[in-house]
């Protein structure tokens, strides 16, 4: 399935590895172009852009990196079908790039363990941006994604991992529907499953 905004985990990592942004300096200025959501219409940092899933921030990273660098990066980390299509602004939402839930989990493990041998500071910066909450159960890290076609939400994702005192649990939930398949729906399903398994309360 199209990764939608779950790809922003790796777009951020690419931007850090290329030096487009850094853990110490990740801010980008909003250029004034009207956006789909009010929270996008302001300057962003990596943390805020990940939290609010700000498209233009990650599109700016890709634009500065260039097509060939993006393609090479997808091959380096073995991301899904590694297909960028022809539009650098939309490849992770227009169904060019595709990845399965199992591939998402395998890639999260590689990311978490830094099997890519990237700069550890860059891995830590992305992990920090993905932190959603910490409770007595542990810490939840994740990213949602919602794919829209003709104004309908048809592709919902929630991927991430939970760090507990003695384990790390990885997950990837994908839902498909003619409408109503959102990242927030996928999140609710995931949290319910993790709760039933006694992993997350």
C-alpha cells in the first residue's frame, strides 16, 4: 500500500543524513502558501512537522535533496518497492511508492537498531520526533498516515514501536476502505490490540 505520511520518518532521516536539516537546527520558514491545515501555516521544526504531519516541510527536504538522491536513499534502506514515480512532491501519496505492513515493521527494526549505520545523532533526532507519550507501561513512538482519493480517506496507517522496561514491540496497522480509513482510526485499532495484549495501557 501507499505509505502516505508514515514515509515522513525516513524523509526526515534522509534530510538529516544529507545535512539539509540537523538535530540542532531543523527549522524551516513557511513561505506563505495557503495550506490544508492552519497548523501547517507557520515556521516548522522537525518535531512540529512530524507531530502535525506537515507536507511542505518534507517536500522541501526532498526538493533540496533531488530525485536521484531520493531514489538512492530508498535503495539504501530497501524501502518497499522503491518507486518514486515522476512527481517528487507526491510519490509517497500517489500510489507510486508502496510498502507492506510486514516491510514497515522490518524497516522500523532496522531504523531502531540503526542497521543502516547512519549518524546515531540523526537516528536519535527522528526517534525524539516520533515520541507520542510515556506512561507506566513504557514509551510509545509512532507515525500515522492517511491516503485520500477523490476526497475520500481510503488508506489508513499507524506504525511505530513501544519501549518497555524489558522489550521493544514493533507494530504496523493498515486499514483500507472506500471512505473513513484514516490514520486516527488505525491508531485506535492499534491501541486496542496493544491493550488487549497487555503491552500498552
